C-alpha cells in the first residue's frame, strides 16, 4: 500500500493539484516559479500567476480551534505533550509505512500500549490536521492541573522543595513531606496528602533538579540531545540558526550618531547553503528574535513591511523538516519547542562543547562578517586587528541601511557566487532541488504563525478596559468576547505595545489597541526604562499619563540635545522604527486632554 498523504491545518503544501485560497476563492495549485505560483480557478478554469505570499490554505479547522491550540502549546503539561509526541511518531509510521494497513495499526498499538481500535481513532484525528495537539489525551472530569491546596499551603510546599530537596547533599522526597507536615502544623493548617507533595516534586524539570542536586555535569548529560548526522540532500531538509553581534557600529537615523553594534540572526539551508532567513535588531537575542528569523525564513520575502528586504529577488522560503540550534537560553523556550512540533519541524540542539555540529552556520556567519569588515564603522574581528581605526567616528549606516545592505549582500552576492563546497552557486543548488521535486511548505496563516511564538501573560478585564503595564486598552469588541473581572490570555509583541492580542470566549485572538489611540507606539524595553526612572524619582503611584508624559519629555530631550548617551540613542532609534507618518487630523476634539471613559466603555455584570 502506498504512502498516505497527511495534511495539516497549519501548513500549506505547494504541490500540483493542492487546493489553495486566493482572494478568498478556491484554486488548484499548478506550479511554482521561484516565489510566484500558477493557480487555476476551480469553476472557470482561469489560470493566474500570483505571489506565494498571497496564498492561504483552505480552512481544515475553525479559526477558533486553531487559536485554542496555539494557547495549548504554552499551557499543556510536559508529560502530556511528550505522550502526544510519542503518539505522533507511531501514527505517522502507521499511516506512511509499507505493508497492509491492519498490520501497521496493530504494530502502532503494541508500541503505544493501547488497542488497535484506539489507534484508529488517533489516526482519524491526525488525518483531520497533522498537528501534535491533535493527539493530546482527552480526559473528562475536573482539570487535574489545577491546584486546590490554596496559596499558603502551596507556598509552604514550594519553600520546602527549594530548601530541603533542591540541595546538596541530596535528601529524599519523604524528608520534604515531613517538613511540609511540620510547617502546616505550626500554621494550624491541615497537612496536604503525601501524593500531592510528591507529585509537585516529580513535575520539576529534570535538568534543573540534576543541576541543583547532582551538579552541572550531570545536568548536561540529561540535557544533551542527539541531532543525528548533519547531512542533507534536499532543500528544507535541515536548517541551522544562530545569532551574532555584527562587527560594525551603526548610527541613529536622525542625528547620525553612533548607537552601538546590531545583533544579526541567520538561518542556513544545509543542502543548498542558501540563507533562508535573517533578522537584524538592536535588542539582544531572545525568543522573539528566533520567531522573527523563523518568520522571515519560512515566508516569501516579497511581503511589505520587512526590515530585511530589497528589490533583489530572494526566492528561498518554506518550513524546514529539521531545525538545529545551539544551547542558548533563547533556543530552549517552551514556545519554540512546541511551536516547532506543532508545525512539523524537528527541533534539535547541538551537543555541548562540540561546535563542529554547527559548522555550516558558523562558516556562514564568518563569511558575512568578512564582508561586514569592509564597511565604514567596522570594529573588525578584534581590537588588535582594528588597530588605530576609529569605528565610531567613521560609522555612517543606520539600522535600516545596514539591513538593506545585508539583503543585497545575501541575495545579490552570496547566493550568486559559486560555493566552494558545492561547486555551484547556492541559488542554482536551490533551483535544482526544487526542480527535482522538493515541495516548499509555508504557514497556512502568517499572523497565527508569529502569534504562536509571542510572549503570553494573563490580565483581568476591568469595567473600563484591559490594563497591561499600566496602560489601558479598549475596543468595542471587548464587551462581546469577555465579562468584567474575567481573566484573559494576552499575547504581546515587545517591539510595539500599541496593541495586544486577547483571546476571547470565542477562542480567537483579537487585536486590542490603546484606549487613547493618539498615544505613540512604545516598546516594552522603553516602557520598563520609564518605570525604573519614575521609581528612582520616588514616584509611588505611576499611571498611564505619567508614563507617556515622561516618554514625550525624553523624546524632546533627545530631539534637541547635541550629545546623548549611546543607550538613549538606541532607545530613540527603536522608537523611530515604530512610528509612522501621522495622518492630518481635522477635528474639534482636543487630543491634548486625557480621554475619559465613555458610558459604553463601562459596563456592569449582566443580571
């Protein structure tokens, strides 16, 4: 029996005959030419040529369910997620393996320790959408993850674990339970059950426990993953990602004064040596930088609003089968691990202290830095190599100019030059791989793809709106998706807090803007800098007006000052990147006054 084709609601397969949406209408995908697709209208047979960025997948699942699955990636218990991954491996083998279906299902049942009928049910769920979340265990009854012991007893358990269990020399779990019972007796509280205490200990991260109880070497042995052989024969089979501090000083775009070195994130396709994606930022690497680099690599580059973009064709894109990264904290976040699993990407980490496993990306970074060393304002590879060259005095490029130069360097130079190891140019190797039958896959919904990697928090809805970092957010849709005092899941982009994404009772994410829409966009880093500044001035009460008044004063100082510190100029440059040219307002409203809550923005609990 042949291999069964499996589809995912998150992935858009660009293969002939696949159904796609363009302009909200169904089309059959015909062929791919670089970053342009030929599609045929379903009823009239009309043939069109459009960019891949305009295509969307057919809605296999409701948008509300997809948004709910995005949240599951953050909240699901690690043991349940591991079980779902084990099920996914067995179900994939059962659906795609050789031999009679009945025999393959029976083999999967033995591997999973369940009946063949249960495996058939799992396979049916996986056929609807090939996602890890499709195979999470479904249980009835109360939420077992919810803790019911109360804040005081939970604090007693946490303190006992910290002081009695995560220590050297090691102590048994029973000693923790005895300490909890004694502390509860002293506080005149009923002692929790032994199983409740032990279950919280067993739920701890194994690497953290090993580091605290056994030492760093034992923790490394537990954390080490095996990425397998670093060989790839086709495009998008294996990519590597890493960050580096670029060896060049950049200037702010307004006063043209030095603000420091930017961070550069790159991904390389191992088989073709093509640069799949890049990201340039002033901020140090984080989970957001990883997400932005993934977004840039997986989606076509001819979209609007990209920092790293140019007129030179950069036609490499697609979801990879495997992503290999180092052991930095930005690569060990839960969002990255579960996001990759959900989109069918195998995430692997390099073995510790074995840098040759990341040789391809390291050589690419070295190549790019060699080109950067020819730019004005370069810091070169070291102070000795730089000699008496004044990098800050000769710096001339802003962040956006450096990003534009980088795009030209990658797409116009690196991709077109013959690669010493390949014998042909990376662009030619990519084209040959696609011509051989490799089918690029893109995220079905680019917005949801990025949201799945954004930071998440919870906020309680107030009668006059939603508050995050002391800023009020409001939209007319809020009363329809939630009730006052309801705790809501909020996701935010640290680069721009002018709006947040709120999940409502319809299980969909909604963009909620500032209540006062005349406020300027502000980043989380700028906002926390202002918080610290006001606290240092002994401001006991900090509200939204005070925050933005301080922000405006800082912008005025920076705009009129003849000299400023590098840190201030970096904050100013980040702010300018968020700003857009304002539309001329013709209105009788005095926007200089604080916006009062309107009657429809304040509502009471329904009867």
